[in-house]
């Protein structure tokens, strides 16, 4: 596959570059360029990224970073069986647990939510860092929803990270998942509040919380081109709510108090929450193993 002239291979992470030092120089450069293309395309062109990952895999299948990149490219194209195989290979090579949550999500993609929940309760989870534990919680909640256990999914997401006012890289996605679960359970008012909280934390637009919130607020956005056509044809339609109206609605929401997770009716019975978290194997710790956990 063609490599753009501006790609040199030097763009890759230094840890990956160090892994590639085991290869002959020219081969290492070719692999690095393909890995750069995987990273560049995986969000906007997953199929293209997958193609470059296959080239890198053919050139250096014994490099853990290559297997991991191939796994993520396959995952992005919903080839979950292939992704899981690559992640397992990378984990065998490194002995790390960082890929554990995405491996569990592959099990969900393969229609095995029970297996994902088993992985959520495995000892490996306690070795994850905080970001990994939050990711595992998201996967476990998704597995609960796959099994139509909405209430259990909601409780699984309730955690110190959800209740915290500090914004971390995972905050927007965690709040969004909680809002989405609440909405699926028919708790629209609470869902609206948590979509608003997700939007506040979503600095890079990683979720569509804005659109979901606008939908719940009854805000309608009309494409400017379509609106122009309507005027040209002399159509007499009620004007859509504008972005200014949406801003005013947001300010009005912010002026009201938002229910904290600690005050929601789901967490009134603390023992039930802790029991479910224990069943999922996620305890909201800082990633260290519990003394009583094998």
C-alpha cells in the first residue's frame, strides 16, 4: 500500500521505535511507516488502517506493537475474532494487562457478554491503572445491557469516578454511558442531567452528548443549505430552534442544581451497589491488588 511522502516513520512512539530495533534498519523503517498510517487512519478510515496493519503484520508479526496495532485495526472494523486473537498474541509477548478491557469488549462483540463479565471479575482487573479500571467498568456495564440487565448496568457505572467533579480523560465517556443507560431505563430527567454533565466534560467532542441533549430538550438543528432551499421555494414553515436558543437552554440548565450520583435513588441501598460491583470484580480502587484477592 502507498505511503505518503510526509510519513517518515519517526512519528511513532519511542517505546514502539525501541521494539522495532530488533529488526534490520530498512525493515524497521517500513514497519514504522505502516504503523504511522494505522494510527493516522484508524478513526476516519478504519478499513484503510486495517490494510496498513496487515502489511505491518506480514513484515513483523513477532513484534508486540505490531500485533497490538493489528488488533486495534481489526477492532475498529468490527472483526472481533481477529482482534481478540491479535490482542492475545500481544499480551503473551509483553505479559501486560493493559489490553484486558478491550479483549473483554471483543467478547461482547462476539456475542459473549457472559465471558466479558467473567473477565471483569478476573484478577487481572486489579492490576489495571485507573483508566483501565474505568474502561473495564464501561465494558461490564455494556455486557449487562447486552443481557437486558439495565438496572444492573446503571449500578455498575456508579462509582467514585462518576461522582467526582474533577474531569479526567475518561469522564465524558463514563458520564455519557451512565446517561444512556438511564435513558434506556426510561429515566429521562436523570438522563438529561447526566448528558449535560457529559457535555461539560467532553472537551474534544469524543461523544455526541450535545446531540443527545438537544434531542431531549426538543432542539432541532436544520442544515443551512436545506433552510435556504425552503426559503427559495416560499415554504411557510415554523422556524427551527436556533443555536442561540440552545445556548440559552443550556444556561438555564446550568442555573439549576444537577443531582449528584451520591443522591440518586440508585445508590440509596449502598449494600446492593457494593454487592453488584463485587460481582463484576470492579471495586473502584487505584489499580492495586486487594490483599484478599488471589
